[in-house]
C-alpha cells in the first residue's frame, strides 16, 4: 500500500512539473516574434495566436486553444 502511494505521488509530481506554462522558443521563432512584435506579450490572446500561426506554423483553432491553455485572454 505504501509503495502504491509513493508511485502515485511520484507520477503526480512528474506530471505537474511537465505542466510549465513557459515556452522554450527556438532562435528562429524568437527572430520571427521580434519581426512581428517589438513588445510581445504572450498573455494577449491576439498576439499569442498571431505568433503561434506565423512563427510556429499553427492554425487558428489549435493556436487559440494552446494560447488559452497557457493563460492568454
């Protein structure tokens, strides 16, 4: 029983640590963002979706969902 709890707690901790809202951008993506926004704010939904579509090659639906999951409004 104790082993099961330990395994569950480790799995939960690993899952939560993977839920970081910070994105690691590649140098190419950073360059693209800088070309489109001098002061990029990932919390602004319109900026987030534009950058996702233009620099990460996403589409409007998936980018909108992704941005909202990361806290943009």
